């Protein structure tokens, strides 16, 4: 009986331990964005606005996704999704450059996908349980606007897939600086 009790205790501990295991959150990984540095701000200026102010600046769909953490239907932002021009993808709400064309890849999901943000400090992460399981939400670090989620099934060099709502982004055509020889 004593053996049985200790067996029960071990099982209980194991079960509760597995329940407490925190979901693995994706840590933002960046690749060098030095060749875009002339297009990047030197610092982040916090942007805080009331719900009413955001409503005036954003259309209904933008407000739903960016401020209410909604998700657009896949393949709705086709223009941005299929965009192959060189340049920067900026936050629709505050203009902060978030992703560059050279980290964009075709994921087949219907949402613009990138394997890294321009800078780790431009992106905020949070764990979201809206679908009943943990996902890592990504937000603009300057205005807290919802962008999408990051998943661990992206291509190298980071292995991450930043799955972003097209409605959360704007595109600015820009040329990177030529890479120095030896890099
Ligand atoms: Zn923003």
C-alpha cells in the first residue's frame, strides 16, 4: 500500500509538472540589417493613442486587426503578399519599419511571411491563447499594434516564420546599401 501511495504521488507530481510546462515561446531572432541602416530611425518614439483616435486614423478592417488583435482572411492582402520589390514593410499605424524585402519568403499561407524582423527591439512578443493553445503574438514595439504571430517552422537562417497580417503593414520601396566586399 505504501508503495502504491508513493507511486500515486510520483504520478501526481509528473502530471502537474507537465501541466505547468510553459509553452516554448519563439524568441525573436534577427539577421544583420546593417545594409538598411540609413532607412531606420535611430530610436523608438512611443506612440500612444486613445481608441477613438485610432478609429479616426484606421479603417474598420485595420482597426479590427491592429487594435483588436483580429486576423484578416488569408489571401486578402494579395498586393502586399505578392510584392517582390526591394524595400521596407512598415507598421500601418505608426510607420516604424518592421521587416525588409530580403527576409520575405513565400510560405503559401496567404499571409506575408518573413524569417526575421529588421531589429529585435522593433518587435514585442506575447503569448496568446485565443485558439485554445499557445501562440506567440508579435506586435509593433512603437505603438503596440497587432501584427500577427511567429511560428518555429520558418526557413533558415532563423527557422522562424513571422506570419503577418497584410493590413498591419505598408510598403516603402527602398534600396539597401551595397554590401561591402568581404561580408
Ligand atoms: Zn506601430
